[in-house]
C-alpha cells in the first residue's frame, strides 16, 4: 500500500465544481478518490489528474446508495491508507416546477442525491476519519441553502437541509477532531446550469442577481473548499460560507 500525506474523497468529481476541487487537491499534493457515476468520464478525469502528477483513484459511486458510499471510503483507505478530507459535492438540479406540480419521483431523487447522499457519505467518512484521528468535511450546499427560489422546491429543501445536517454533524464530532462545514455557491458556470443559461437574456438576468457582475467559476469554489479542509481553517466548524459574488448580500 502506498503511504502518502493527506487523502481526500470528492463526490461528483467528474465534472464542474467537483472536478475543480479534485484538481486543486492534486495541485496541493493531496491524494484524491474521485467518486462519480459515469465510468468512462471518471476514468478520463482520473487520467487527466494523473497526467498532472496526482495520486488519484476513480471509483463508481452513486451517492444515493449507502453501500456505494461505504465502498468509496474503503477505496480511499485501501489505495491511500487513510481518509483525511471528504467533499460531498455530487448533486442534481432536478425538475423545474412549482410545489403542487412537482413530480413526486423527481422530488425523491433530488432529496436522495442532494441530501441523503451527504448523510450516507458522512456516515462512512466519519468512521474512517475517527479511525485515523480526525479529519475535515465540506458539504456543497448552495445559495439556495439560505434563500428560496421559485420552481425549485426539492433543490431548495435539500440544500437547506444540507446546511442543517452540516451543523448537527459538526456538533456531534467537534470534540473528536472532525470539522464539518458547508459552502454555498452562487451560479457557477458548469454543465449543471448550461440549460438555464442557454439564452443571452436569461443569462443576463441571472448575472444581474450577482452584484459582482458575472457568474462564478468552479475553481473559485474549489479554493474555498480546499481552504476549509486545510489546517488553515482549524478553528472553523459548523459554518456556512457563501461563494456567490454577493448574491446573498442583496
Ligand atoms: P455538474 O457539473 O453537473 O457536476 C455534478 C457531478 O455530480 C456530475 O459529474 C454528476 O454526474 C455527478 N452526480 C450526479 N448525481 C450523482 C450521484 N447520484 N452520485 C454521484 N455523482 C453524481 O454540477 P456542478 O455545478 O459542478 O455541481 C456540483 C455541486 O454544486 C452540486 O451539489 C450542485 O448542487 C452545487 N451547486 C452548483 C451551482 C452551480 O451554479 N453550478 C450552484 C450552487 C450549488 P452526471 O453528470 O453523470 O449526472
């Protein structure tokens, strides 16, 4: 077994924000387990990061499965000997519809992935971290973990729930050396929002909600996430940090 420094697990690591977080960890010399759904894309990203010099391992993991989350953590321990950091980032936008019209299966899937996924993830991650003497977790919520958004009841509910789950878990493990925080991105240019920013008019309306005058970039979220898991954030736990170009300050 290879023995190295810090080891991170990132869910939803094949695309967008998760991929940027994995890249940032690689640049910092942290080994990374990439957990995602699509084997072809996952192995492609794994190779890209190895080409950057990273110690990385892709593992197929549907975060809505408790067993898959267990297997992802086992892969980290098997490949790299321990788990220090975990980023529960995988998420889906879900359907767009008002509450009374929201399809029940779509509601269930958004809750399963965006909220239960992080719960299943942390159950497995925390056990490994306790065995290793501590660790740090970041849950990727959203600005919509703090405010509502018309037509997105499941997403808003899941992201609010994730902030509460973060706080409760932080209190459970604060004295045992595990810090747990949430980040709340504004609109970030990733495949997730490609649909909603298709027309210039809609994109301009969304940009206008961000006082900084543009959408965010995935690497700007990655910087915050990697800071929060690092020892530089050693007194920070149970908190929510927006990275939103001023969206929530309005
Ligand atoms: P993205 O580009 O769509 O990336 C999300 C990744 O998660 C994809 O690789 C996706 O795989 C994967 N994924 C989806 N369901 C999964 C599951 N059940 N198990 C494992 N992996 C799964 O989206 P993103 O913008 O980077 O979003 C990352 C996180 O940031 C999400 O939690 C999102 O809610 C949050 N966020 C994003 C924004 C934004 O504006 N982009 C704003 C606030 C918060 P597939 O592509 O195969 O589905």
